[in-house]
C-alpha cells in the first residue's frame, strides 16, 4: 500500500476530527518517511502518550507501510500557544 501525504492527512483528519493536519514526506519523495503535525480537540485532557496512541491507532495501516513516522500532537490551545497566536 502506497502512502501519500494526502492520504495520510485525510485519514488523520477524519479519524481524529482534526482541525489541522500537515504531513511532510521526509524520504525525498518516495513516501516511506513522514513527519506529521496534528491539532485536534480530541486530545484535550490526554497525556502525550495517550495522544500518540490515538494517532497510532487511527493510522495503524498507514504507519505499518512506512519506514519512519514522527508525530507532534497538540490541542487547539497548545497549538495557539506554540505559534504565539494566543
């Protein structure tokens, strides 16, 4: 199964009701390594480990097809604070 930036973003957006998702192909275009940023209110009150488990569960099939996967997860408030927009 080929994983694309668009397919990965769509799965995460849909399954996590994400407000913002951006996937970056870090494999030079072959689609084997991605860094993702996910902002979702479903992360409210969750620990970092719980958030990452939620992402891993939501994108289990896609992650299994990859060589490397890195994620950063934020609640909307954390994202605003991170970007200095609060």
